[in-house]
């Protein structure tokens, strides 16, 4: 029988995370204090983050040890399998070889627990009793709720209101693990109340939810803030994905020509690609493609500028491709991709030409998701479906050109809790939406001057 799944033993879980900052040609410009516009230091961050994570945020060490307790929890689902998508290849009649790293095997059904478990561990170690966080579609909130339950930490989640209403089962999963979940903007925080006073029907955004969670953490001494994407330490923890994939490719004697990941904040793309980008930086011929929604085109239409990570302007200013911190995206079903900017590390790599980017409309994305589901059996999360659309396009290009290439993508989670999105697509209710250029210019005009 042909080998469909490449499985590693638990002994082969990576013992260290890979830090791409050790190898980047250009490091991102430093975060700036929101008031003084001066580079932030540890003292500016310790009110909401444990010192161990602050140290990881600024570290330029290539390898950072994974704590034993984190490894023990990783072993509940790691190493995750690398699948060869034979049936999709046959359906497309492509000479390309398609592989996907399947992160839907985690208890929360996505890649997010890779960092949630690590962050909960470091917070617990420093005596933190509660974590406040935000979530878009609910994958991150679910992962943090899971991690909180494993370490005995209370979790409060501010969930973007449009997703809170679209995805009730994500909320139920979080509550099952013991988390308290609020639709954001909420009446719980000053930031939420201010926004609701100005716009009672505000659908919410990740920027708003971040403002609420940061405010919550900053105003409670026993509470820290936790973020599921964007920051350096979050992307660091996700590199277990790519490190395992490199070992799995060694097992089958192959290596990817193209790596594809959906990109909202950047943790999924970074997790699968950064260990391979180390090779590209050192001369390996390799393409990495970030895929985003046409309705939230941060890399493809944003500007490379300093901007706040949240709507209320509570976070440090980060150098990112951004659509503006008060950008309110339309309520597309890929809620995890609705952030107004991207991780500074991903943005710097894109700026330096080491990563490509493209954007797709959601109906084409769901068409690709269903094609994948019919071939491979797995119903993918709407976020991952963006990557699948790019995979199919690249595989079809291989067919047109008669070239055999190896394509790897990260199937960052299953879509079993996202079936309403599929119902809306199958019922013809989904509409494509390309964010207007004038709206982008309007939001960018409000960026802070640095």
C-alpha cells in the first residue's frame, strides 16, 4: 500500500522551538510605546505578560527549549500527521505532489493549542490566576480555554460579535472547558461600552476584542493578557509544526517547492513555513505563499507602517502591513482571518521578498474547500480553505506547464464547528466582497504619525 500518512513517534516531538529572528536578513523595527513613541522595554509589558514570554518576544537565540511539562501536554496530539493528498492529486489530474500537515487532530481542532499550552504554562509558573484574551472565529478562544483547564487558570474570552452569533458551538466548547465568553464589543469594559455608545450595532473586530482583553488584564492584578497570533513568541511556539514536517519529509525523501498557509495574524503560516524559510534564507529554492481574504487584504493592499495592534490604541505600535486599527471588516465566515494587520515577523519577511501574498473571494474559497472535502474526506476550517484554493491553483498550473512540484500546506483545523458557513455557501447565501480602496485609504489616513 502507498503511504498516505507519515507518522512520527512521540519521542520525535521537537524539543526546541525555532526562532527565525536569528536568521532574518532584516529584523522588524522595535515596538513603540503608544504615548511616548519610544521603543518599549520589559517594564512596559510586564503588567500584562509574564517575564518569560517577554524574554522570548525579544530573543534572537535560534533555538529555545520547550519545557518538559509543555512537551507532556503536546504528546496528547503531537506529532501531528503529514498526509499525502493522493486523492486530490488524482481528482486534479496534476503531476504535483500535494502534502498537508493536519493540525485538526488537537483537542481544540486547530493549531492554536501549540501556543496556548505554552502561554498557560508560563503564566501559571509566575502565579497568574486568570487570562483575558480575544478570539475571532473561536479557534484561539477554544485553545486558550483548553489550556486554562489543563493548568487550572481561569480564562475570559472576548469573542468578535459576528462570530459569537455565527459560531455558537465554538462558544459552547469554550464554556465546556470552563471559560467565560463575552460577545465583543461588550458592556464589560470601558473600551466596549464606548464603542457600543457610538455604534450599538457594531459587529466587532479582532482589534476591538483585543482592546477589551488588554484593558481587562491591565486593570486586574491577578490577570494577564494572552494573544493567539501576531506576536513573536506566539509564532515561535507554532514552529513545532514546520519542524515536525521537515522530519517527515526526510522520512519520505522529499522536500517542498512551495509552502502555502492562510494568513490572518500569521501564526499558522509562520508555524509551517519558518523552519523551511531558514533554508530559503541560506539559499534553498523555495516559495512561501500567504493567502488572505479579498475582504481583508492586509498584505496585498495594506501599507507597511507603524500601527496599533488594537482599535482603542492600548497596545504598543507595531511595524506591520495594516489596513488601519479602526478597520472593521465585513462579516465573512473566515473569522480567523479578519485582523487589520499581520505579525511583524511575517510582514518583514514579506517586505523583504521572502514571502509572497495573494487574496481570494470567499465563494471561490468554499468551492475549493468542498472539492478538497470530497477528495480527502476532511471538511476544512474556512480559514484553511483559503490555502486550499491556492494549492489547487498551483497544482493546476503544474498540470498546464507539465511540471512536477511538491506542495505543502498547513491544514490548520477542521471545519466541523463551522458547518453554518458551509450551509450558507450551499444555500447560495454567501456573497463576495472586495474591500473598497477608498475605505482602505480612509482608515490608513487615521494611522498614528511616527
